[in-house]
């Protein structure tokens, strides 16, 4: 795929301008207006054709690319490295060869760099470049074709040649890495290839999803085994993945065994078959027949040599049906039954290969780890260790034995003098399942392997932007299985502008909004019932149920003997919020959280404190709590933002909300409300990480301005576990609280205030 247009766009950017620009943050979302390729448009839930898809997504993609570049430059601290220009030539881009002076660089193929005459400072003359090659301390860099910025840089970086004062010579240049572009290039290529995807019509609109679909069958013994180890909602979800063509959506709320369901899905896909061809006499009315035969099915197979199994379904009865209809159909226009014959596809094992992806390394590695521990199931329901391969980098070191590079090294040792690329192809050909991130699925490893994957499974699909989801679909995918939870954290994007236009909306969510059939996993195994009840009611329409023997899984920890550590506890703290370093913090709350940690460690020495997690929506509060714990020599405590706990679980979670109706002196807080706290998905993730005890440290009067948080406060009141914390000496408060918890109960106060409010509103 030609990347020239993308690279040209990148290299033509004015680096200083995009660092300073903030005007686009003020753009309003346009209404229902004609699409213009030069303007940003809100992503609709369905598209009319390829052209509309490209026109809407591409400008948003470019906007996110700019934000990605800025974010990377601001957060990464790459050094300015000195280089000497040794060659200058022009091709499709202007190509500059630089020789390294001094220290070793960190530059790789496809890295975006900024070139300047001195160590880069904002506002100084510079140009962007793209690394084409880095070998023997010589880097080849592509820069823009417009020579004016280059001439300006060269002019500023010129000095008089002392040997020949009539001439000038160039000083050395400084080069700093900005970011890697590999993932962005893969997304661009996937977007460009959208028109070639087999699932294109369904991706545009679900109206193209077959109304009637064929399903593969599960071998009897395997089916019996699945019934014995999966609950009903898991089993039903697994069954839906057996359709021969189309998209399946599985929603996995917290603690519902999503990863386990993925393993079941992989087992049945590898072992399922279609029954032998047989003629089944089916009674259908003439109207039903017309509806079925007039149904417009997707025709995604573009390759001339592709053998579509549906082409052979009616081979053996086509002539009979044709003759029958031509002679008799007019006589049976109403509801009189007509016998027709259906021939099933010949018995085969499907699919040939499965590609499993996720937006992060962690999501993919969790599935691999479970497969290595438990294995998959064969057609008899027995454990089967199928060949799997993990592609890409930055995987969990414990999974080294299934990584492609490790397997290649092993083969190279066994088969000396063998071509490395040939060994890679052989390993990938032998694998039944290949795992990788969405980005790594677009790497040369798969592109050059010429492998086809008719089935793609994407885990944590609700955390991926749609363009990323397109990357693994390029290898002949006709069966896509999206597994995730739109009620948890969305995809991470860097452009606030793109956020206004729904760029962070996942494909899962867009299809769900169209009315796609979503298979919800309904039984949770993680949370204490008092926690799960609120989660189910608030985020899942009360459809999330507890496992029948949940009490056995949760147990009765010793800390339940104390009111402070009941399953759901809300501690009201009169703290002061402080806005600093573009984030919020609350010193009093941080102190209370630290004291809770100390109190728990002192009272329960046998409790493994690694099973406790501290969560806050704000990075500055995470830093502040970590700092206070470090003073206690407690550096290994897991303190993270909400994003850092996605997909995780702990026995005990302490949540610091930070926001308060009281603001520190000399602080101006222009923003009303509760900020991040109002995000339902973040709230869901924050509360659903814990198994046994959830402790909310907050200003109940501040966060109660949000309906969902107000409901949580009221819920804790009904449970009798909402208390006021004395902030003068928190350690003394714990001692006093243990002696007389009811003294600090604020149940009556909250109910009283609510009654007063209601009475005042009466006419």
C-alpha cells in the first residue's frame, strides 16, 4: 500500500504550529450537513458507501495523528543528538543522510524526528523527518519536498568557511525523536484498504448482515463438556460465534468470565464441523421462499480464485427448484406449503486459522496465559494443547516460549543454515491460533506470510478505535467476533477535537447503537453481592446476576468484623481540592487513604497487602498518595488511575474521589461539577475492581451533585455504612470509630436534608 500521501501529510506539518495550536479545541460539532472531505464530521452509526466512510474517517484520523505527535513529544524525553549532514538528494521526498557524532542514538525505522540547528526549543526553526534507514551510524531521513523550510534551516545553520571566506559551510545538526509512526501507518493502510474487506457491507450498515445465517455444529462430546463448565449465558454466546459469516458481539461485564468464554469460543471454532450433505424436506410457504431467495446477501469474496462455499449449497437441486418454480409458483401465491430441498455444505473442519487480537499487550497475554494453564478442548471435550504463536514485542516475559522470535531462534538452532524468513513462515503456517495486538497484526510478519484468517477475534474491542479494529480484517476475514464491554473505559485518544466527533467510539459501540444483537454474559463471579447489586442496577439494567455459590468464592474475611471494612463503605471527608499540574488533588483525602492502609496493615497482619489497590481518577492524587506511602516505606502499594486498573481485580479497593465543595486558598476553579467522576464508564471500572471490600473516600455533598454518585451514597445509607471522618487526627479517629461507629453515622443527617429540600420545593 502506497503510504506517500500519509507521509507527505506528516512531513508538511509545521511542528511549532501544531505544538502551539489550540484553536480547533473550540470547534462545535456540525449538524446534519453535507459531507465535505476538508471538514470534520461527527461519526454516524452507519454509512451509505465506501466514499462516505473515507470522507468522514480520514480527516478525523489526520487530526488525531497531530494530537498523537504533540502528546508524544510532551510526555517522552528523548535526547537531542548531534549529527553531521553528509548527503543531500531529491527523489519522491528530499533525502538527507546524517552521520552520528558522539553518543549512540535511539532511532529506528519509521521514527518521526525533528531536525534543528541547536538542541530543539519551541519556536526555533526546524523541520520534521522520517527515518528510512539507520545503519553504521548513518541515518537516511525523508523530509518534505517543499525546499523553502529546508533552505531556511540550512541558512540559519550556516557559518563562514574559515578556509574560504567566500563560501559558507553547514554546522552540525541536532535530531530528536518525536514518536514512532508504525501504528499510525498501519491504521492508515487499513483505512485505505477498507473497500477490499469481505465484511465491508456489514461494517457500513448492519442492514447487510444476513437475516438468515448458517451455523457450524459442535461435536456431541465437546458440546456436553461445554454444558458442564459454562453457564447458560456463556454457552449461548459461544454458540453465536459459530455463524459462517458476519459479526458477533459479546459483552462481558466485570467478573463474568470473559476470558474463559474466549477459550470456549476458540475450542468450538477449531473443532466444529458442518454435517454431511443431506437432502432435508422442508415445508415452506411461497411467501417465505420469495423472502429467502430475494434476500440480498453480502458478496465479499473479490478474489478470482476464492471458492465460496455458498456457491455449492444448491448445486444438486438447482435445476429441480428452477423447474418447480417456473411451473408452479404462480399457483401458490399465498400460504400453501411448498416442499423444497436444502443441501448442507460438505463436512469440513473450520476455520483453518484464527487471529486473536486486542488493543493492548495485556489483553492478549491474559488469554495466552490462560490457554497455557488450562489448554483448549478437543472434539471429545478433553484438554488439547494446540500450536499457538505470539507475534509482536513487549509481551509478558513468562510467555516467551510461544513468541515468534523465540520459536524462530529455537528452529534456527535445530536447522542450521535455514533461511530465517522461511522458518518464520513455517512456524506461522503450523500455528492454529496467532495472537498479537491490533497494531502488530499489521506488521510485515503477517503481511509477508501470505496467510489468510477467515476468523478474527478481538478482545477488549470496546477499548479500540474503529480504525485500529480494521487492521486485522485485511487477511480475508469473513467472521468477526468482538468481545468487550462498552460500559467500561473507551479507547484512549489524544485529540479533544476528535472526542467531540465520536472518534473514540469503538466499532462494537457503533454496531450496538445500530441495534446489533449483543450477547451479554450475565453471571458474575468476582464481587461481593452488595457491591455487584449496585453495579448491576446502575450499569447493566439489573441483568447482571451473582453466581449461585458466590459466597464460597468471596469467603468471609476477618476484616468484615469491623464496620470500616464492610463490603461497601462511604467515608465522608471535609477536604480541600487543589488544581495543580493540570490535575486535581486533595491532601486530606490522601491522608485518610494512607491511614486506612496503615490501620488495615496493623489490624490484619496476615492479610496480603498486595491484594489491596488504591484508585483515583486524577494523576496528581495518585502521585500524592504514593508520596505519602513512600514516607512509610510502603513503596510497593499499587496506586493507579482508573485507566491503570481496567481489567484488574483486588480483594480491597480504596477509591479517592478528590473533588470537594471546598477549594484551597488562592485557588480558582472555573469548572463546576465533578469532572471525570461524572463519566459512567470510569465510575463502573473504579467500583467493580474489588472482590470483598469497596471503600469510597469522598466529599458526599460534592459528588452527590451527580445522580449515579448520589445513588451510591443513598445505597450506602441503606446498608448503614456511610460515616463522617474526623480530619484533625485521622489515626485517633479510627480508634474512636471502632469503639462507637454509630457516633459517626451520617444517615439521619442526609435523610433530614433531603426531606427539607423536598418540603421547600412544595408549593
